[in-house]
C-alpha cells in the first residue's frame, strides 16, 4: 500500500476523518456538532507534530508527514469552515464568494508552508520556532467562539461569520512573524478552546 502507516500519522488521519464527519453535519444543518468536529480536529493538529517528533523518521517519511499534514489541514480548516459559513450564512449573497476566497487563501498558505518547511529542513535539523502569517488552525478556535457568542447575544451569523473568514484569509497570507507556541502556550490555547467550547454549548441550541 502506498503511504505511511506508523503511529506518527494516525492523529492526522483521525483529525481529517473527524472533519469529514463535520462536513456531513454541516450539510444536514447540525451546526453545533459540525463545530465540535472542527475543534476536535484542531486538538489533533496541535499534537500530531509532537507525536511525530518522538520517532526517528527517514527523509521520505518526513516529507510525507509535511504533505499529509497540510492536505489534512486543507480539509479540516479550509473546506469545513468554508462550507459551514456557506450554510450558516446562506442569506448573505456574499457568503459563497467570501468562503471561496477563504478556501483559496488557505490552499495558498498551506502550499507555501510546505515549500518553506522542506527548504528549512534541508538546511537545519532544529525544530521550527516561528510561523509566517496566521496558522490556518486558528479557525478551529475563532469560528466556534464567534458562533457561540452570536448565539448568546442573539445575533445572526449572516455577516459576522463571512467577515471572520475574510479577516482570517487576509491574516493567512500576511507575512508577519508569529512565535510557535511551546507547551505552556499550547496549554493556554487548550484553555481558550475549552472556554470556546463552553460558550458554543451555551450559545447554540440543538
């Protein structure tokens, strides 16, 4: 069988499949369940690199890991948020176009990251310390948080969700430096994610 099937990629595969389930929830109008799937995929992405670093891999395995991670991210944090906003903000005639722009920016960002990461690994064995632009996984935190807050305040996602996608799309391609979070930073992100999950549960009715 083509591909890599050791434990370093299992979490990546699982996260993608969870987002696929989230897409089916979105299509059927179960937005809360869809966003829960998005958040689970975000947690998987947060730790898949750490798990991969525990194994000594060949250059081919490392290259495969880079590619499969970004392809999975395209589904999880590109396609799922874009389809979600198309469905949740369908009354806004611009939501389809904005979602398309968002998806395109996600694709470009991930493709560029692959090129940059392969070039970096060819010259250095040190782990990455800085990202350029906003990581696409941010969608797993911001979109559920916005949806929960809008639900609690009684606001519609018609404009709020497309505008959030547009802002993230611009941030994906803006080359500002962002320090890669260490363990403490990841724990902080998990705490923010837990708060976002609580707000989503309270703010969005089944």
